[in-house]
C-alpha cells in the first residue's frame, strides 16, 4: 500500500506541474481505487472529465462507481451514453451491455429506482435484443449458486414491470423456475418443462457435458 501512496504523491505533483496529459489522471484514479480511497477517486475522475473528452475517462468513471458499490453507476452509464452518442462512438454498444448486465443481475435493483432510465438508455442505443439475450445468459449462470435464487426472484419481479419484451419475461420466469428446482431441489425433471432448445441453452452454460448426450 505504501507504494500506491508514494505514487499518489508523485502523480499529484505531476498533474500540478502539467494537467494537460491524460495518463497521470488515469493512473491517479487507479491508485486511489487500489487503496480503496473511493472519495478521492471520485473527485479525481470528475476533475479529469472537466478537462478531457475521452472515452477512457468516462469508462473509468463508471468503473469507479461500480468498484465503490456506488448507486451512481447508472448515472455514470447514462452520462457516458450521451457522450458516446454525441461522438458517434459505435463501440459503446458492446461496452454498455457488458457493464449494465451485472448492474441488473448482481445488485439489489429494488434500491435502483433508475432501472427504467437505464433500460431506456440501452434501448435508445438499439441494444434491446443484445441486452435481453445477455440478460438470459447471465441468469442461467447465476442460477448455479442457490444463494442467488431469492435475489433473482426479486429481480424478476422488477423486470416483469419493465419495458423488456414479453418473450424475455417469459424466458426469465421459465429459466428461473427450472433453475430453482434443478439446483435448489435436485429435481432433474424440472428441465423438461423447458423446450429442447431452451434446455440445451441451459445445459450449455451449466453442464455442457450433458448437452451432447441428451436425446
């Protein structure tokens, strides 16, 4: 930790002498995150955003919020989205999906009244199909840990009231029910409530050796 603190001192001096270079700002934020000084990491990344119109700084801003378990992560995604749209950065689509899925799946979105705003942002970027496909894949992966089942049920209730497609809502509920029975109650027959294609997808991510041997 001492080396990070020494680096912070050096980087601050470097920025004081010349604040026009992006790299010292970037490294300074990373050092603050490494020692779990989230407050200074947040302050530093906000100062950097005032100086640089850089995609990497916007992404670092999102990372800072996520690492700090900060409920402003959705705000940072939306701010990045507006920047990317203005700059016509197409690569934002994949990144937005990758960042947003853990927010929906892992966090307690009952504490996120901005879920609708997040989904609207993604869908405005033409990410509805990509997001919903990734959402189902993430659900299947999370079902393997029975400790996630109660939380995933709460997430499902929120998603059922959201703007995701009816097809995805049905798939979520089917996979959730089958996964809870399969993993939580050791009921292998539960998978036969799924169609053959749905079952193959479930097994692909949870038990791939069973896929090739299935009738």
